[in-house]
């Protein structure tokens, strides 16, 4: 999703020789790449729990995925195919102080669900 857009932007910036690794938009891209990585790992965890015969962790994982998808939707208006990155820029319309506070709250609160998922997958007899 967004990581593919990031690769395209890096390619265009390299061809144009306009890459600036200290720019704020590059740091925000990395933030969204990491949110995408967490999103993908939650999907893998949910699918694994179904494969081993446990359905409960899937609900926790998909609840956290929905919270992450809301971040995508807030910045671009789309949940899956976000046109958020642009070469040497971003779509800044959805980014504000509250957005970054919400991301920080997600990072703090998601460990509760991850701990519950871990406990159910490791201690339940399947």
C-alpha cells in the first residue's frame, strides 16, 4: 500500500536528484511505513490464529487494524489505496497536532491487545 508509493517517490526523487533525507515529509513517510508494517503483522497474526484453530485473537488483531486504517483514512480519505505520498512532498491536509497525538495514543494502547493475543495464543490448548 503506502510503502509501494514510498518506493515510487524515492525512485522519482533519485532520478530528479532532489532527495532530502532530513525533510519532514521523509520522516512522516517513515512513520506511515512503520504503521503499514504493524498493519501487515496484525493481519499475519490474525491469519495464524485462525490456522491453528483459535478465533479470538483475530478479533483483537482486526480491531487494532481498524484503528490503523482510520489513520490512513484521516490523511488521505482512502483506507487501502491512499494517494498520500508525492515526490518531494505529502498531502498535508489531514495532518494536524491531534493526528500525531492519536498515533502516540495508539502506540501506547496497542500493547494491551497484543499482550492479550499473546496470552491466548500461548496458553490456550488448541
